[in-house]
C-alpha cells in the first residue's frame, strides 16, 4: 500500500515539475456544465482539454576525454549493521458473550 502511495506521489511531483518547467501545458478548450436534474436526468458536459508537451532530444557524440584510473586494494573497514525485529503480532481478543 505504501509503495502505491509513494508511486502516486512521485508521479504527481513529476507532473508538477513538468508543468513548472514548461514541458507540459494544459489548456481548457471547452467549459463544463452540470446536468439538468429532473425526474429524468439529461446528460451534462465534461470539460475538454488539450495538452501541449515539450520535447527532449537524446543522442550520442564521440569525444576523447581524460578518464581517471582507479587502483583496487584490499583494506579492512568497519561497516554499520542494522538488525530489525518485527513487533509481536496482536493477540486476538476473545469474543464477547
């Protein structure tokens, strides 16, 4: 459940960021109207939107650059550890008589 909420939150942040940077723009093309309510309801009208998006070009270019070299050696280091213990499960309550 948390993963779904986190995913929805990240998507919402992505949409807000895209709108803030001008990569995504919504324009309302048609207004909304409420349905006429009587004994028999007639259909209403939902708003119509158009979305304009920016574009990003991705490509490759071959260039010669200086790259640092890495020397590997063995060393003993102290690493942190984490021990997790789950909370005890709740005991079922007896049925009321």
